[in-house]
C-alpha cells in the first residue's frame, strides 16, 4: 500500500507542477530530475533500492524550501512526496 500511495503522490506532484506556470525554469528542471530519479527507483525491485546520498527526502526538502512562499500548493505536493518516500524507508 505505501508504494501505491507514493506513486499517486508522485503523479499529484507532476500534475501540480504542470499547473504552476510561473515556476523558475531551473527549479522546474530540478524537480523534474528528482521525479525521474524516484520513478527509476520505483522500477527496481524493493531489495535493489539503494538510498542515494544525499537522500531523496533531503533533496526534496531543499526543493520545497524554494517554493514555500511563492507556490504553496507545490510545496504541499513536494512535502507529501517526501513523507511517502520516508514511509517506504527510501
């Protein structure tokens, strides 16, 4: 169940990012790279999922700080994704 929730949260973040037209292109690219990295991680078998350094959760938290004031809905979506990753132990 947690992996399904992570996939749904990831999809929600992508949809929210698409709706946010005024996101800085560099920040948008950074989030896109993180999303791709998460997708690649999910494509692996659970036993083959290695934690990256710095962790995905840490990098998502850093990205979230960039959007706190300017894009609250994006901040919320990134926060949910970080929590879902953490719940899976990633």
